[in-house]
């Protein structure tokens, strides 16, 4: 009640002063700084306004083996045809509902696309035809049937699945036969990361668990700060050399030794000023990205950081909050903010080259039908973002200008995957739609 009274007085202060003194209030000198979460968006930096955005040549990408494309989550500039058309679509099983959410993106390897639906059933399809090759049902215990989350990764002829019912499972990629399953200390909302003979999984209570890829033996566990509040889904660890970087819902970003789980360094991506309920959710839901010795990560509460991989020292940071994975290409980084603004920043200094505001509502005039965007993904000189209203926008990575729009019939809540010259869209209704 006290807070409400103070706010009411502050809002009416101008009229009150005029009524008592007969004079109009003179504003105090100085810069006005917004106090609400992300109320003040970063603008393009005039110091880099003349900087030309140059990107590497688009490259063929045969596989998308895990969350973020590869273990470092750095895919740079991928190649697709300038004009793509729908090749096929298939149902992968059960989609999102009131009880559970479909959060696992497909993985692509060796001519197949692997999917996991909202009930943890895994399917393999031929990329060329869309023909189903096999189906795997993990036989979820009855008491865990309402759980959701997890995801897939591929390595060396095996498909690894993390689950919302506290299991990590390895399957044969050619026929879906179960090879082994291990216990997690809790449910997982994110996909596993695999490489170097190990599989890494982050649980919702902020523990990182390492397993032997061949046998399923648990190797070590790291426990972060427990956090009760979080977003749907979660970030997957990034792996490079002997270091794995784990993102937690507490806003912690922790670099660990692959061999034993010992902490190399840690950082907190919690907002400096936490002024409302949203700003207390520091969840790092987007995957951390490792590129040329620097780790890039963004938290929901308003921190985009670049960190030296070896020392853990911050290279730069910006007050941008988001829940999607940053995309690094050339000397630039692209991020999608909580407000649906798409940023292009310089990779080395974090200066904003351009910012493009994406549509906020399906009906802007009445502010009806709020739009949530997912992405971006960079392919053949276009940044693709998808909306929960079924729209796919292409934006120029060089200027931020809108290029084209594709309208799908289904709602989308995960960013697309690009591999084998194809774009894979997964709808909330569990439809896998492939364009090439």
C-alpha cells in the first residue's frame, strides 16, 4: 500500500506543485534514466555508423548435430538457395499443450533429421524424402507423464536425449535401439552437449553432469546456485577443448574442466539494477557461444557479455536482455532482445551498428496478439527469425532492413535449423516443415 501511495504522489506531483504555487514545475537538470527493465533500448552507436558490415562467404553445412548447431554454438554464415520452397512436412508426434511444452529443436546428421516430441518420443526421418526411419518410445513412468523439456544431440552414430523425467538416454542412430540410460539429479529442460567422449547435461536445479559417451558412466557433477524462478527451456553447455561453459537459471555462467568438473572461472549475468519482477529472472536460456577465444552469453534480466575464455575476464558488456542464443558471424554478433528488437553489434567492442524493431503485435492498432520472436539464424545473407504467430521474417544482416516474409499455418516457438541446404521449422503442433 505504501508503494502505491508513493507512486500516486509522484505521478501527480506536477499538478500539485502548480496548484499550490501557481507556477509550472521546472524539471531538474540532468539525463533521465529509465528504471524499468529494458525500458531504454540501446541505439546505434554513431562511432560505428560508417563501419561496413562484412560477413564470411556462406558455407555448406551438412549437419546440425546439437543445440546451437555444434558444441561451440558458433555456426557463422550458412548456405541455402536464394529461393526456397516447401519440400515436405511430417508430424513428429505430440506437440505443446496446457500440460507440457515442445522445446527440443531437431538435430541433423548423416542424411537424417532426428526429433523429440513433447512426450519424449524420438523419430528419425530421411532428409531427402521425409520418410520415417524409426521411432523410439522411452516408456515414461506414469508419475512423470506431465513432465517436459530436454532435447537431442548426435555424435559418432549415437543420438543422446536428455529428458524432463530425470534420465539421459543413448540410442543407435541407425535404428533407434537403446544403448544405455543414466540417472540425472533432476529434470532437464535443455539439450545435451556432446564431444570428446563425454556428454554434458544441465538440470533445472542448476547442476551440470558429465557422462561417458560410450558406457553412460557418470563422471562428475557440478552444482550451481539453486534458483526457483526460470523460463521454459534452458541453455545447453558450450564445449571447447578442455573447457565446458554451463549456463544456469540463476544467471551464473561457469567454466569447468572437462576432465573433473573443477571451476576455471565464473561470472554472473544478473542485472545490476533489479527494479521489477522480470528483472529478477536472470535465466541464461540462450546457449553460450564460443568464438575465437571469447564466450558470448545473454541473460533474461539484461546482460549481454563477452568473456575471455582463458581468464574469465569480461571483454565488454551491454545492457541488453534476451532469452535466445546470440549469433556470431565475422566481426559481428546478432542478438534478439526481450522487447523483440534485433541488434547487430561489433564482436570485439560490443558497439551497436544497427537495431531493428520487429513487429510487436499481430494487430498493432489495437495492440492485440502480442508476438514473441525466436532466433536469429544467418543463412545466405539473411537473418531469419520466427514468430509465435507463424510468421518467418528475413532481415538484412548488413543494414537491418526487412527483406521478405513467409507465412506458415502453424505457430512456432523454436528457432529454425539450417543443414544440408534445408531449413527445418518445428511448429508447436509438432509439425516438422522442411524448405529447400
